[in-house]
């Protein structure tokens, strides 16, 4: 620390203190930066700017004039802190740094981390020093949100609460300044109140709206643990935004692994904000425009198939006209990922082609394994559903694994899983009989169009001896596919 502020009752005492500091500084090979030093002389509550302070070696320190201020630990001060001037200065710095971060190519998680660690401390460092009102904090939070929107990182109609929820809980993890201010003031007040030293008690008694802490008021209990829960409760209570939360916390979802794509930051900033807008159901479909935005919409029917009501769910995974193209491409991206990883694991292929450029062969085999890709399986008995996405056969162990991928709506995870099991029961019986297999396993791999992982997905990956990290890659493929579909059909501008 090389910044020092001295207090004295008169000029002689101040000179004595300065001599002590000068001698000590000389001993440790430091010296005064006189161009940064100043004396504020106060008499009867008013600034007395006459003269200068002269040290024993002839060094002089100028006195501050009445309209001047001195910057100490980042805050401009004179007889008191220049609160209004400092607030404007800090707001300008916050805006400048925020735009600098959002002008980079940082992904969603890293951008939010940078904002929390480099942008917001400009304001949070002043808590307890400057007097901020609740309105001030709300205004700054609003400024941050609108700037995120300007840089295509947050949809203006998306859940505000979700922006401040932990990333492990499907939020964005942004620090809320209003919350941070309340928590910091609460901690400082409790710190002063818990000490029994006479100085602490004296300060607490006389501080009646004098400092930002207002220590004469009774302190509350620790409120830091309630902040995240309050935002989650608010998100859950919203009629429209809360629908995704209800599905997310349902019994068909793998809660532990579904949120990892947010925690790991695998999406870029714009995609992260866009998928949240899709999940929050605030993309302007015809149904949304008519019933939420109250616009004059002539027809609610889907602009693509013209058969069903156009909702975000219908466009994401329910339109018959989109199914043969974009839905199939999204499904195949996940299937190709699984096929490629199995081929590597079983030494059926040495290709390093990324899954989105990968073209599977219909049949690949070696001495131990044989794998089919989207191939009709011939059996003695005619089977209606005889074309799984992937069929893997262990030649030595006489075990077959039927692998089928699906990307349904969020609410249909459990239903789709059951349908896949029932769909391939007949084929599994015939495979076992015709090829004299010991066991045939049906392993559906289900991820919803919004990235929710079905609760048995990880177990089925482990059965295939595939890495758990594939779940995140498959999740990203599903989300990117959905974002592409929505952009193509609903956000053409």
C-alpha cells in the first residue's frame, strides 16, 4: 500500500506526522510523490486553502482549494466524498468496459465471467463507501441488460431472473448489482455490530445516515444464501417463462447433466442467449404475436405447413413440413456423433473427421465387431420397424445393441423413450433367434430439442462404453440444430 491519509488536529501535529512518515519512507528507500500530495485544511467545518505546509527539509505540500478534490483509493474526496461526481464517473467506466467485453469473441460463460470479474467490480468496490439507492442499482442492472441486448447476447423478452441464476441451474450466472449491494451492506453492518470494541460501538451509535451503512439502524440476518433461491422462485412463478423450469425439474430429465452445457460454456454468446429465448418461449411465432403481444394476426396457422397452430414447440419439433429436412439433419448429427465414437472405440475406423462432416458407411466390421448405419435388418419374419439408426454386434460375446436417437419436444422425453423400446421389441426377438445371440439390448438416446437430457441417457452411454463428455457434445448438436431451424423459419430478418 503506497497511499496514505493522515489526520491531525492542527498544523503542527500534521507536520510532526509528516516528518515521521518522511523518515520512515527514507529508511525503506521510498520518497514522497509530491505531485500527488495535498493538504486539506478545515476550520470550523469550512475549507481553509491559505498557504502551504512546509517540512523541515524545505519540501512544500500544496493545500487543496475549495472547489478542488483529491483522488484517494479511486474516490474523489475533499471535505467529503464527491458522491454525484463519482457515480457518473463509475457508470461511464462500467459502460466502457462492458462494451469492450461484448466486442470480443468470448463464449457465453467466459463473457459473463469477465463481466463479473472485470466490469462489475468498478461498482461493487464502492459499496459501503458511496451511498447508492435501490433505484441506482436497478438502473445499472437495466443498463447492463440493454447493452447485452444491443450486442445480441440477451433477448429483451427473455426471463430477467434467469439471467442471474447460477449456470449449474440453467441460468446465465450474471451478478445482480442490486443483490450484491444488499449482501455487501448486510455483511459490513453485521461486521460492525458483532464487535464489542468501544470504537465500533461509538461509530455505530453516531452513524445516523452519515455513511452508506447507516450503522445506527439494526442489522438483518445473513441474506446471502437467499439470493439465488429468490431468482429461481421468480423464474418458476412466471406463467410463460416458468414452463421450461417445470419441464427442467421433471422426473424424466437428468438434472445433474442437463445443465452442464451452461456450466462448461460450450455455446457462443449469441447462441446461448437465443436458446434461452426459445426455451422461455418468447420468439415471435404467430400464436405468441396474437396472444402475448396482442398484435392483429390474420392466421395462427404455421407459415410452413399451414396445418397446425404456429407455436415455438410446433416449429422446434412438431412440423411435418420441416421433419424431412432440418429435423432429420439435427437427428443425424447426433447419430453420426455416436456412430463415429463407436467406430473409434471398436477400432472400426481411424477417421478424425468431425461428426458434422462425417459420412457413415452402411456396414463396417472387423474380427470382433460389426456395425450397421441406418440399414434395414433382414429377418425370417417380416418386421415393420427393422431399421434402427445404429446396430452394433459383438461377434465374440454374441451381443447386439440397437441404438436409436430422437430429438423430441421437452415434454415428450419419457413418452419417446417408451415408444423406442416398444418399437424395436419385435426386431430384438428376431435378431436373437435368427443370429443366435445371447442378448439384444435396446438403447434409446434421447435429447430434447431444447437440450434436455433424458434420465437414462448417461446409463445407455455407459452401456456402450462411451465417454460421458459425449452427452455435452450431443446436447450442443441438438441446440444448434434447433437454433438453426428457428432462425430459418421465424427470425429471417
